[in-house]
C-alpha cells in the first residue's frame, strides 16, 4: 500500500480546508473525464460514487471557453413555450474530498478538453504544485472483447515503472489514439511528478450502457494504489443488478454462444498471462457476432415491457 504522507507542502493560502490538514499530509489527485476513455460510463460512475459521499469544496474551476467545443457537444437548454429558462452549463472542476477515514484527496472531473491540451496540462501542473499533490491517478475505460461474467480486467500504466502495482495481461507495444489522460500522464512524468493510470476493460457489447462492474474495479484499484478507503457496497449492489440484467439479455438473444467464446478467451488469457494470447480462433466470436449482439442488446433496452398478459 502506497503511503500518502511524505513531506509537508504549502497549500493554497485561500483554502481553509487545506490549511487545516495535519502536518505531512499530501493529497492524491484523481481525474476522470467525460470523453474518449469512458466506455460503460465506468469512470463517470466511479467519480459520482465518490462525490455522492460529500459535496466537496471547489478549489479550482477551469475556463471551458479555452478548452470546450460547444458546437460538437452542444449543452442542453430548456425552452419553455416562449423563452429559455435553463442552461446546463458544462464545468470542469477540481474538488477537495475526504475518504472514509478523513484522508484528503482531490478529484478533477468534467468534459475532456477538446482544445489546447498542452495548455491544460500546464494548468493542471500548476495546481499539483500549488496543492502539494503526491500522486496523480487517472481513471479510464475502453471497450474490449471480454465477457461480463468474469472479473473486470484493469490495465495500469505509470510515469515510472516503480509505481505499477499489478501485471498487465496485454504486454505488446501498440499505437493508440491519444487522450487528454495519456498526454497529461506523459507530461507530468516529464515534469517529475508521479502519475499512474487505471483503464478498465468493458465488454464491447455493453460499452454504450452503464457498466458499474468496471467502476468497482477502478475504485478497487484506486484503494490499492493510494491507500484511500471507500465504502463500495452501494456500487456493488448496482453491479450485481446490472450483471444479472445483461446476462438475461444475452441468454435470450443467442443462448450464450458468443458469451461462451468470450469466456474461453478470457480464461486462456489468464492462464497465459506471461505469454501472448494464442487461442483457437474458430472457437472465438467474430467482430460481427459481437457487434450483432451489442446492437440487439441496445435494441432490447429500448423496447417497452410486453403487455400481452404479463
């Protein structure tokens, strides 16, 4: 378990909450953005669970006019008969929270910046320096060919290998699309700050619906990697309900044939964690099969309950 307490850093003069921290306390900063790495809404659900425990204190609000593409992601407005009455203004904020034992931690969340990534990274860097952040932790989720009936896989990465706290099942070198999370972690490492990231693998066929199983896995990784403590019981109840519903839908659609193939692939992956995965491709579901199951699952969610005597 990584310690959160090392040396005292001066905190923001204007924040009474941070000025009152015990000597030697340096908070961790968690960040999750609504954007590219948000499969199954897992990072959002995880952050909402943390923020539901207490309102927190806003330490910094970013000027979204610098970072947000309003035309690409038009915020909703309420039009009431003859006038506009409300506007859901997007916000990107850094808040101070405390865990179950009172340890402080910061949460940076909101829409992923569309513009000026380097400027945004520098602004986050200034906040890290200002608040004496010891460890920065990024949360993300990506769609993968994994089954919902097995534990969620977490890929971790870090600005220094010494920060990694678990082996990765996938060890190949690949080129991936950049995200603000990846750029931020890269820059923070270059600037001498410790930064780690946890990315949950979400079943491809539920990537566009809420998948709390991945949220639980992300927060368990945060607990392990930072020493913070959170009660996840409520989130685990949501997880059980979601898994039961998904399993029912999958069984009704194809009898579980595609799911069985994914389970075999997952199990062999675990047995061959050190070596690259080599499987009998004839037993595994194709991309088209996964896509068809995913589309049918979403269509099933949109159908009204049957009214034929039930």
